[in-house]
């Protein structure tokens, strides 16, 4: 097989995902930890600046650190989503009665293979701003779901 055909086959087996990252329990440490994990277990292509934001919903908690990451993975969407939940668990995520309450780590897929899959991109500046920063830095564009 010619090397160019092999490269096309290899590249097409991978997916790219934009991940929204949020943390407000020991946020600096947990953000560093998630970067290390995803860099080791995926292909981390780019990351946005980290921003500090006020909580949305439940207000009686510390501010959040938010960012966006662009990763490449051989996993399909559902498997990658499950993987991110497992990473959250590894970082001590406890899912309590307050959905918008404090958390060690929140990882959400915002876009998958160039298509927006999370309405949070349109609803929240703390999601859209970091994703748009990575888009500008990498020259990628997103399309909306049909």
C-alpha cells in the first residue's frame, strides 16, 4: 500500500473532539491533572486559555476555571463520552443532588468531527469563548447539527 493511502486510512480512523472543561474544587490542580491524563491517553492537539467564571445555577460555591481542549481519538462518540465520564470519576467527581453544584471536573463534548453537538456552545460564553479561541488558533471551523 502506498504511504499516502496508508496515511489517509490512518487519519480517517481518528475523530476530533472539542471538550469543554470546568472545575471549581482545587481547580488549578484538577485542570493540570486532566491535561496530563488527556495528553497521555489521547492526542491533545490544542488548548485554550483558562478563564475564571462565576457559577451558573447554584450560586453558593467557588468560581470555576473553564477552558476548551481539542483532542484526537480513535474512539467513537459514545465510547469517548463514556471515557470522559470515567476520567471525571478518576479525578474525584461526585454527582450530587445539585446538578450545577461544585465539581472536581466536568468534561463535555462540545463538537465532534467539526459538528456542534452541545447546545451549551450557543448558550454559555464560558463554553463558546474558549472553543472559539481554539478554533482560531487551529484554523478549524464548526458546523451545526442538522
